[in-house]
C-alpha cells in the first residue's frame, strides 16, 4: 500500500531524529559496522606477547618471548600463567576450549616442531602419524576434545602440508582441499566446522569445511585472493586476514557482512580467534617494534538509545493510526539491499 506524504514525513522525521541522537552519543546505526573496545594483553616480564585463542570465559592463550625462550601463557581475567612443554625451548599455545584444554606446538631446538594437548596440568604430545621427523602443529580444539591442526607430509619427492582432525579416540582424518598443494587447518567449532587456508597453483585462499564439503573463501578486494580464516565460533562467525596489495588487514565475517578489525594505533593487526560472545583475540604490531596481544569486545548499543528509539517508533505508530482513521497499521522498516 502506498504511503501518504504525511506518513513519509513522520517516518523521515523519526529516523532523522534518531540518527541525530545517535550521533550526539557518538554511535552509528549502520548495522554493517561494529564498535569495539580494545584491551591490550601484555604478559608481565615478557618481551613480546602474541595472542591466539579465546574461550567463552574470556580466557586467552598465546605465547610470550622471554629471556628463557618462548613460553605459552594463559590470561584469565588479567591473571597470567606461563608454561612450557617438557624439554621445549619454544612453546606456543594456539587454542583453548570451554573446559580449559589447551593445544599448541613445541620445539626442543633440534627436532621438528610437534603438537601438544595441555589438560589438567599434564602435557600430552601429539606426534605426526605419517612418520617421525616431520612437523605437526595443533591449532584448535572444541568442547568435544576434537583437535585440528597441520602436519607435514612427504609423497615421493614432494613435501607439503595437510590439515588434520584428531578425535579423542586417537584417530586422525587428514584434510586436503581438492586441487590444493597444501592445506592448513586453524580452528574448529562444536558443530565440527573447520576453517583454515589452502594453497593452489595460483594463490592462497581461505576455506570452510562443513558437512564433508570444502567451500573456498576469499575476501572481496583481496589481491590474488590472498585470504586466511583463522577462527570460527559456534554461531558460524569467521575471523581472519587478507592482503589488499599494500598490507594485510584483519576481518570479521558475520551475517554475510565483512567488517575490518584494526587495533587503534597499531602498525598491523592480525586476528586469530573469536568466542561466542563475539570477542575477538589477536596480535598487533607496535610502530616502535614488538608485539602485544589484544581482546576486541563488541560494544552494545546503550539501553537508553534503544528506549529512545522505541519511544519514537511508538510516536510514529500513533501518528499513523490517527491518519488511518482508527485503523491499526503495522510499520515495516526496510533497508536497501
């Protein structure tokens, strides 16, 4: 049904007033944008801090460079715990689930890097099942204890990398995107959806593996489709990085919309994980050199603004009902595609 000019005027006035009020408070009503508060993560006594994983309790894991080598860490509400795999000179924690189990990689200074599961204060090695002396990295773990990562593989004279899924019963399933030369698995959610990156003969692409189907993923505008998905939560929101020909950017992909994630004042921002609250974890590079971790937490729209919007909407409905000679009419708000 066509709207009268008075109805259009009322709706235009309501929207304009609402936007003006939002601007006065410093907020935007653009649904494609998301505001964040950024909290740096710096391990006390460390040199460089790198953050990789976050669970729903807000616990963050990563690595910190120290005078005694690289150690893993967990940040739980500002309380830091560092740890090192037995015999390792480099320990990197890459993922954490909601039960506090941690996965990562360890290097002893001589042999190839191997993965680990750290649970209840105990380290369990995860070795490459395709042969000794080959690289393996455990990158993500879900609440069922399913672990994903990347392992080195040699076929004839070719050496490449393939993703893997390790189940709690110890069985491996290898992940290779069709047509790829190498596949890297980074994260897994409770639905068993797996994300990562793969290489083909032309470039690097992200991928989502769900229900036995591989779906390539490229950020629009990325040069040569250089994209990587680094994390996925239980809502299916994705985070990752892409290259635009000049530098690398970080992104959130949610509800078919891309948002750029940049730590204010950083030289470069690299996101690594996301929890179910939409909190994003990653690392930023300082202009003076060095790295720090961060948590980007979504900023909810203030209740006062929603109350104000509801009041204006009620005013609009009241005006429309009067113009309609007592008829009740529903208001449908649409946005342009």
